[in-house]
């Protein structure tokens, strides 16, 4: 009996030690910071904007805006983080009022206005993670945000559909060609 009580005491002491270590390590973890972004935003022929390049950056968020003038010539201008934040805040206020184009069904299919595009792509890094997460929980907003971002960074971050084609030859010389689309995703067995 004496061995059982000492064993139970050791288990209780070990459990208390593990609990204390997990509590202390949980307190020292830093909150995840939103990644600042470098964006290249391009104006379409319909006057709307889409993101054509997006890269994470260690410096402040910034953007290059490519716009077309009345002659069709492309001009580029630089937008710093303060200007981007001001546009994102204006568009977020419209989201709160329910008047933002980012909430309309199908608004992002042909691009959005400049403020809506910036909010859709960089809400977390400009306005904070809580606002970014709240916006992404809105189905219309997240759908429009996905269609407004055509950058390679965005496409590589999500799984993509790939076309595979194979040609098979039988033993007797006839051949058949098969083609299929598959969605690639991570997983232990590729599924």
C-alpha cells in the first residue's frame, strides 16, 4: 500500500508540474502579427481595380497603382501605408453601414474600386487582425476578396486545379488518351 500512495503522489506532482509549465509557456507566447504587404494594383478597362502582384514585406505596407489615362497610357503612382490605411478605413466604415461594394454579390468578379480592393487584400495588416478576421467571416466579403486578388502569391497560397493528361498504349498497339482535372491539396496520402 505504501508503494501505491507514493506512486500516486508522484503522478500528482508530475501532473501539477506539467500544468504549471504549460501555463507559463502560454503566457510568454507573442500574439501573431499581421504581415505587411507590398501590392501592385492595376486598373482594368472598366475602371475597377484588381491586385496583380502581392508580396509580404518586413517594411511598411505600400502599393504601386497602375492606372490608365484617357489615351490608354498606363501611369504608375506610389501609395504609402498612411494613404492605404485611410482608404481602408473609409471602406470599412461603408462595410459597417452596409453600403460597401465589397458586400455585394458578384462585385469582385470584374474588380472593385481602389478602396475596396485595398480593404479586401490588406485589411488585417492595415486595420488589425480582429477587423480582418471579422471581414473574412462575412461570406460575400470573402468571396469578393478572393476574386479581386489575382496575384501569384494569392494563387500559390491556395490549392489550385491542375490538368493532367496521359496517353496509354495497349499491348496490341491501340491507344487511348485520358484527361482529367484534379484539385491538389496537402495531406498524408495527397487527398
